[in-house]
């Protein structure tokens, strides 16, 4: 187990930030972070990317730029759901559009070179303001006129420092779907919901691919795992893993130790549904981060 004063590192390829990564690290003008030991965030010098650029949004608002560790790029009707942890505040941020479905379009999320944000990218995103939707307290309205930029990557050890350890994933009850387990929360229990995103670590995951009730629809992909003494079977909306396991066909597939981003969606027919928005396998995750930027 690491001591609090041990060094940990992450590549950030920007010279515009000097912010806290989690609670112990800080980026240093494109160099490897080498912050030793915890330091009070309030005592650190901070600079927001884009500060001083004089950018004014519609309605006269000055946008803010946040650098997020991308921890979800999941399927959503008409677009994607993108979410990550802000390296300065260590809080979840979900950029959303001002459209009724709040989805992020392809044009809004792609980098300058046309690439798609990947899980574990450090992404610079310009945002207008926080926009809470019920218990989805993490939502921020994105600036549709700005382009996202990749500033670097993080690795498995960095995820360990971002790991959350909730006692349960919101509310567990016997009110599950036919194929799921602990996979939804009734609207009557909304009072108990305070947020909608979790990053958890599990020892193993079973990916289950099954035929839908409607034969005209794509194969369904679910993740079965245990966390904090409870078993869950949740739909997978991670666009990469969903496509990968659909291609393998109906069956069960075992994964070893992984991080999961679990999201709680908006109300649908009287329930809020839990989803696995990202699967991050330890065996395929780089132990060290990459210094390059393609954004």
C-alpha cells in the first residue's frame, strides 16, 4: 500500500494548467506530475485554461474550461453521454447540450483531428454553466462553438486514486428488470438520490450477451459483477465494449479486475435505470501514461 507521501505521476500535455489532479497531483507545463504528498488545494496556485481569452458566450456569460479525465463515452439516443472527473476539483462533470435529450453530438465532442475522445483521455472542455437535472448534479452545459482538446492520458494507478467506494449503488431493492438485478430505482425513491455517477473497482466482471425480446433489435449486452456485498446485472452502454461483445455473439464472457463507471439515467416509465457507462480492464490499461496529444 502506498504511503501518502509517495510520488504519483500523470502526463498532461498542456502548458496552461497548474491544477490539482485528484487531491495530490498537479500538472506542470507538459511535464510529468511529480507532486509529493497531499497539499491543501486552497493553497495551490491555479489557472483555468482559457482564462484571459476574453471569450463571451451567448447571453454574456464567460465560459470556463475544465480538464476532465474521460471516464464515460457511452451510447445515448441521438448522440453520446460523456463524463469525467475534473482534475482540479476532483468532482464529476458531465458535459451536456441544451437540447431536450441533453446528448452530445459527434461535432460537439470530436477533437480537432476528428478523433473520438477515449476513456482515460484528459480532455479540455469549455463549458457555460452547471445545469442540474434532478439528482444529476454533475451536468454542465457545454459550449457548442468550441472544440475539445486532448491534453494527455492517465493510467491504472491514477484510477486507483480516483476510485470511489460507495456502500451501495444508490438504492437496491427487489424491483429489478427481468434480465437485470439491482438495475433500477423507482421514481418514488428519488428523494434518496443525490448524484448519478460512480467510479468503482471490481475483482471480476461477467459480460452477458443475450437476444432481445424484439428480434429486430440488436443483441443486448449486460455486465454482472459484485460490489460491496451486492450483485448487479446492468446494461452496458459503453459504446466500445457493447460493439465488441455483440460481435462475439450470444454467450457469457469473463473479465478480470476492472474499473466500472456506473451511471444513473433519467426517468423512463417510472424508473431510473443504472447502466455501466464504461468498462476499464486492468490487463489492457497502460500502467504509464502517454506524453503525446492528438487533439
